[in-house]
């Protein structure tokens, strides 16, 4: 069965046009402000922070910045001035501007006020927290004409494709380009230079150099290609949640893009315009989608039976909001059953979930295992409880029978369950993201390799929490889970809180009304009791 959907290309284009106008305004002002300034490029100088005693750890050496094949590390940067020190070259060269390529899609992640706030908001609204949003912001500084032109060409190409063929075609083409880069082992010319944090010297070499080494070492290029694929799927999931309809289809496709990218890409082919471009017409992936739906239906029936006999965690209505208590109990039930199921299967031979799904797709061979012994369902459930990346320790640890890794995954799931028990599923993304978000100012003082690892790990965590929201908060109605997941892919906790606040306000009003009714009932009881006493005395 196909998954029909539509995408609001007109809404996306309106936002894209506003972004393009603002980008042109900002880059024009930037070019004027740097007019007449020239000189050699210098490594990026980190902004001074009060209280730092050792300025030697602020960046990397100029020799390292000029070596594309060297691994990134936190080496001293001789040209970086100490706090309060005067550096003539820093005053003279635009390269000394604290250029932050560590764009994380969130205003709080910036190390300074370098970027235009309106441009930041438009870029992150259009492209989520991806390298394409950072491309707009870094290029807007106007420090390299080639980078400005790359960003402008990207906006122009995107606008043309979306206007002529639709948003789904543009997304499918982007994912296809990233997939081909992975398969061929070659860096795509369309991969943005902001795929990872770099100094201005490294950016310049990427744009103006020749040969593959301008893209970094072999290890860096391989990691960048993988990240390019991750970000292409993240962007597609964000756009599907933001501009896709209906809600159920958008949520399902976005979930697949985040947890099973191959199937998610195939689901984009359901768009007629994508098919018209010559996309593969193989529809056997629908068997996988339908099989997963059947497993979800079986799980719902299993939970209904558990509810009937009272075999589910009990939560006090006074300690949990009425709007989430059902989701909280289901989360805790599934988490507990998942761990027990894996432990029960530990000493038994089990099939690889990917191979089982491949058999479903190619030969319609359905696994015969019961629900809680089915590796496909257990892996899918782990993704819905923790996210695709965060659940790896649990699922891969079990698959390889790696006890240490499995136990680490169990501890993480138990930790998330404790947060749900103490609060609720609605608060889980806020707490989980707050726990893992690094101190970006401290990260900025480290080497580019450390920055890259921190940035990508944080993006993965936000993707994981978006997946959890899509799976666990479907019962809030009015597409809440879709809008909430989009804010997490955008890495905007303030927007997520704004969405969640009305639900808590409803709960507060409900509790206030209950207390008011209880007070009224108590007052009425006292009046009746007082009246009875008066009658007795009169008698």
C-alpha cells in the first residue's frame, strides 16, 4: 500500500525568497564594510573570554591549518593574541574576525554576535540545523567571494528546482547525490564546505584548491561523506514535518528518514514528480512498510491486553499530567519489556533484523517469531524509545553479544525511563538535550576535530529525541508530535517549550478546577453538617 503525501512547495519558496533577499542585503553590507581591506589569510582567532589564563590553547597552529591531510587536534596557535593584547594583523585582516563555522542551528550555540539574527532565523527555518543553514550564515560574512557565490548558487538552484518540479524532487535529488557520493567513495561537488567546522584558511583551500586533498585527509573525506548523507536525510525529515501533509504520512516518512534512511528515500518516490524524473519504480519496499505497520498493530493489542489485566507500570495521577500519563505508562512498559526480551534471547541464536527485512522486501518471507522474540520489532521499538543512534549500544550490543556495550545501552534506556517516571515523556527531550549539550564556548577553544565530534554528536542526539517524540506523542492531537519533532530537528528548545506550554497550562487549569470543586464540596459538607447539629440542638 502506498503512502500518499503532498508538500507545500509554495510555502517553502516564500521562506526561501525571504532568505535570499536577506542574504543579499547582508552580503552587500559585508562587502562594503570590508572594502579596501586586503592582506594574507590568517587562521581563525577565537574571541577573548574573561578569566582565561592560557591563550595558547585557543586554536590550532598555522602550519596545521595549512595541512589538509593532517588530523585535527587542539594545538597552540601562535598568531592568537592573549586577552587584552594588541595584534596588528588581527586589526588589519578580515580573516581575524571570529569566524564561527561551528554553526549548530541554535542561537545559543554561537560564540559571538557575528551572524545577522534575522538571517540565522530564516536559514534555520528553511533548512533546519544542517550544513546548508550554516552555509548561509558563514557565507554572509562576505570574507570570501567564492563562498558567497556558492551560497547564492545553492539558493538559486534550489529555487529553480522547487518551482519547476516541487520540493520532494529537490529533496530526493539531494539524498541521491549524497548516496552516490557514499557508494562511489568520491566527495560530491555539491557537498557544502560547512560540512564540518574549519578555519578560514581551510575553507579557502577547499574552494580554491585542486585535487582531492583540498577536502581534507582520507579519513576526513570518508567521515564527511557519511555526514553529508546524514544531513541530507535530516533535512528531508525536517522539510517533510514542516511542509508535508497529511500529518500521519509526514510523521511516518520522517521517522523512516531518521531511522531507516533507505526506506525513507524510497517513500519519497511516491511523489508523482519524483517518479516523473525517472526515479526507480521498484515498489517492493512497501512490503517492509506494511510489515512494520502490522507489528505496531500487534504491539498495540499486546499492550491493550496488559492494560486489561493490570500488567503495566502504575503512575500516580497526582504526580503525572493527565495529558501524558497514558504515553508515560506505555513508554515505561515498552522499555521494561524490551530489556527483558533481549535478555531472554541472549543465549539463543537470532537473525539480523536487516536481513529479515530484506527477505520481507524481496520474497515476502515474514519472520515466524512471536512479537517479543522478533528481532525486527525489538530493533524498531528501541528506535522509538531512544532514537536510531542512541539505541545502537543496546541493539548492536545484543546483536554482537557484546555484554559491555549492551549493558551501557540498558543503563541509558533505564536513565531515560527514570526521567519519564519522574516527570513525563513531554519533558524528556528538554532534559535529555540539556544533559548532552556541551559548553560551546569551551568547545570553541578546542581543536577542529573535537569541535566536529561535539557538533555531530549533538545533532545526532537532537535527531534521536525528534524520533522519540514522533513515536511517543502521537496521542496529543492536532499534529503536535509533528510540529514538536520539527523544532527538535531545528534544535530550537524555546520553540519546543512554546508548543508544550499550552498542554501544561491545560493541566494546571484542570488541577485548579479539581481543587476548586473539592473545596466547594468540602464547604457544602460542612454546611450540611452544621445544619444537622442545629436541628439536633433544637430538638
